[in-house]
């Protein structure tokens, strides 16, 4: 049972990391897109 719990924690940690990375990656893109729409 211990290894199963370990791998689940690992997956949750990976997901949290990816969520944070995507959040940081998308923020500037959306911001640029909004600016572009305002200039159009």
C-alpha cells in the first residue's frame, strides 16, 4: 500500500507543478492578446 500512496502523492505534486507553470505561462499571453485587441 505504501508505494501506491507514494505514487499518488507524486502525481498530485506533478499536477500542482504543471498547474502553476501553465498559470504563469498563460497569464502574459492573455495579457498580450487583450492589449492587441485594444489596439485593433
